[in-house]
């Protein structure tokens, strides 16, 4: 798991506005991201989840978003874990389950604490 986390944090994250397609962006973004995700690109997995959850440029599909967030979370992506927590807390695209929401938040916090201790992330818990 630590190797996956290191790989995820090896490059700086993209700006927030790069996480969802623009209104006039061509449809080929989805196949490109799916190809990158199939090759193990965790950021592509997270972006696909974000795109399907928001419904910007594609029909909104929280169920499909959940699948992509779960794949990214399995690779250590804490943003995906937090999004899953939010989905379970609100019942958006999944059955409402406060316990699962807490589990996802705890996993994300545990990783953030470990990364902060290793000096790989700043500002967590401050």
C-alpha cells in the first residue's frame, strides 16, 4: 500500500479546474482517461469518478462514479476516499450508510497522518 501511496503523490496534483471537462471539451476525454486508468493511472480513475459524479460533459451517473472512486481509493487516493464518504453520508448514488462514510473518512485521515509523518504532505490536521 505504501508503494501505491508514494506513486500517487510522486507528481503534484492537477489544478481543481482540470478535474472535470469543460462544457465545450470533446467527448474523447473519457476514452483517453479510461485508457490511462486501465494502465493504472490513479489520477485518471479519480477524474473519471469526478466527471460521472458531476455530470459535466456526460450524463450524471453516481453509480459509475462510485466504481471509479473505489478503484482510485484502492490505490490510496484520499480524495476518492473522501468522495465515497460523502456519497455514503448523503446516500447519493449509494444506499445511505453513515458507518461506511466514517470508515472511508478514517482511511483517508490515516493515510494523511502517515504521509504527514513521512514529510510527504503539509497542512493536514493543522
